[in-house]
C-alpha cells in the first residue's frame, strides 16, 4: 500500500465518520431552548464540520500527489535520536493522571477557574519546562478564563465554583 493510497483511505474513512457524527449530533442532541443560535448541539456539530474539512484537505493533498517533506534529521544522525523508553512513557502517563486527580480535587475545593489557572501554570512551569513567566501567566489565565467564559456564556454550562465560591 502506497503512502498516497493510505492517506486517501484514511481521509475517506474520516470523512464518513465526520458525516455520521454530524448527522448523529443533529438528530440526537436537541436544539437550544433560549432562542439562541448556540445550544448544546453547536459544539459537537462544529467538531464534525472541522473533521470533515480536515479529511477533505487530506484527500485533496493525496490526490495532488502529496507533499514530500524533507527529513527532519540527516540520515547519519538518525541513530543519535533514541526512541522513548517505557519508563519515559510511564512517567508521562503518571503525570497526566496526577494532573487529572489534582484538577478533580482543585475543582472541588477552589472551583474550576482558580484550579485551572493554578494547575495549568504549574504544569507549564514544572512539567513542560516553560521558563517564560509572561507566557506561563498569559496561557494559564487565558485558558482558564476562556474556557469558563465560553462554557457559561455560549453554552450555558456553569462550571463548579468549589467550596470557597471562586
């Protein structure tokens, strides 16, 4: 199987999944009740539309002959890059699981907004190694406040305030 055929096949399968997802979202999820154009169905439908667009891009790219990207590393240095070990993968999985547990406890105590800002900043700084204080602060506040505002304003889903009411 050639790379172009594989890309076409994956693109067609993802396009069919996207169309089925859009149809199921429209059929199974009720429209908004407040007369707004945004409702519970908007987000799932747009995710399906995004998947359909990306799969169409994949199909068109493979039909046009694909795009051959240069090798990321020279072939003589390929042996210098090691595959991640099982220990590294276990550490990554444990870190994500620990983050989810901290998020669960943080939402119960502090609420969604405060716990998201604190934990995203912690994750960026200590786990991912971000050393830009401005970037860490802006990303954590932007992500937490953006999700909180979008969920409450556009979807009418009010996130937990926690024991402290934050």
